């Protein structure tokens, strides 16, 4: 969790420095406190006052600055931080960190650090591929508490194309959140189903629904951040696959069933947030059905396997969580599914309610427990709801 955390950003001299301003803005909006240490080279790219304005804190540059409140600056900064981020991390700064060279304020702070360190390299491809740089990076990856935010590939400032672009701020925020989250699900395997399924009628048409997959993806990310091994079984969505997660893309309900079956044995917690189609066309046409060939179409449907019910019968000591998206009689249908599918609890929402529909970034739900308890939750983002659901799963485990 980033909210309430103290993050010290060490900025070294590289053109990717402009991205750090965006990152600071995102960190502040997420509720973090931010302080900045700059190398002298970094001040040649951006003036310290810019970072001071964005962070709302004094920027630290000079090694032998006048003591304030009798604090020894590099020690007090190291003690203050819950996490130290080096961004951009140049080849020179990475080399100094690896070899314990403390010849500026940033590297001196690092020599006294007590918190985790995240390093976001940014440099020319040839510099990144240099054997010395690779040796330094690989060595630091083995150090306890050190994390690398891997650079991406693309057009670099020098017009070369290749690896060396600093990770984008939105992705850095996601990685920092994971580093700072307590690993309460370490050693557990969590399987999450997400999104819709598609049932083909012919090579062009299919049956589906409006599920976006956002709730399932949020659950998978939070479980990953808490240290779980995560299987994400996802139908077709517009969402990018999350990093650090075992993704199983599927199309049909039968494929989703088979994917759950393949990992159910190792699963400790199964969260069925997907909206698999209950029915499929009984007959598939291998050629596109033409309107001119029939004045009226009668579509015969066959029943798909009930994933939640089937694996509910194999539940054992696992925790199973289900979802119910209803348009009416919410409590009746949710409680019926809770019993029928042998769930520990079910998360139900009215899809006709504003801010609670399929493609919304927020949700308003009620949680129904097997013992009869019903909990009504206020409107919250799907990420916030994912944390609430996993908190309740962990409470059941304890």
C-alpha cells in the first residue's frame, strides 16, 4: 500500500528525469509523502525547485549542507524512508551502489539505508548491455531488499532503438505498490477467473456479455502484491495482462472450465469473478450464416458446464468466493448461488444501479456469508473492493 508511505526518490543525471515529475504527482495523489535527493548531474537537467514544488518538500543536493535541527542529513533521510527509489538510475550510479562508493549525497544515503531499494535503470542500449553494467545489475539483484524496475524497449533520446527506456510512471507506481505491500498471502496460490466468455455461432458471430474483466484483474493484482502465486484465467478483454501473474487466456466457457481444472489441485483460494456464458449455440456453422439464405433464424442453445458448482463439489479445505451480477431479486439469487455452489461467501451487485455496472471502475456490493451474515459496502473502486474481498478471505483463513 502506497498511502501513508514515505518515499525517498534519488534522481541521477539522465534525460528520463522528466518522467519522475509525473511519478511524484501520482505518488502524492496515492497518498504518499515524497522527498527528493538529486545528484549534481541531475540538476543540469531539471532545477531542484521543480522537484521541490512537486514534492512539497526541500530537495537535497549538497553533500555537506548546513545541518538543520542538528540532523545528520544522510542518516536522517535514510531513517525517514519506507522505500528508496533511484530513478533514473544511470550506469554510473548503479556502479557506485554496487561497489559501495559514497561520493555524493545520494550514494551516501544509500550506504546508510534501512528500507527496501527500487532501481529504475535508464540509459543508452549499448551502455545497458555493457558487460560491466550487466555485472553490476545482476549483482544488485541478489542483494536483500533490492528490486529492479526493468527498462523497456523503444526509441531512445539518442535516436537509437532498443532496451534502456525507463519504465513508465504508471507501471512504476504499480511495482512500488507491490514492494510496499505486506506479503500476507506468501506461500498461497490464488486462482482468479475474469472477464466474459465467447460462444461461437459461426466464424464471425458469437454470444457473450458485457463483463469488462476489471474486477478479476484487480483481485489478481492485489493477490500478487500480497505475495501469492496467482493464476489469472481470463476471457477476452481490452485489459493488458498484469506483470508477475500466470495468465491463462481462454475464449469459451468450456476452455475456462478446463483451465480451472488444470490448476485447481494447487489452488488454495479460488475467486470466480468471471461472467462465463451459461449457454452456447447447440450447432456451430463453419461458414458464415447468410441472411439471404434464411428469412428467420431459430437459435438452439445448449447448456455450458457450471464452473462454480462443479468445483464447489471439489472444494475441500479451499476457500471459494463467487460473484453474482443481478438485475432484480438480488438477495434471493445471491443466497441461492451461495448454497448451490458451496461458496464461503458471494459478492453481489445490482447491475442496473449507477456506478455498479459491468464496465464501471467502481462497484456497490453486498457480501453474503454462509452463516447468514450480510454486509453492505459503500461505493468504492474495484481495486478498493479487491482489497476488501481479500481481507475477508484472509480473515476466514485465520
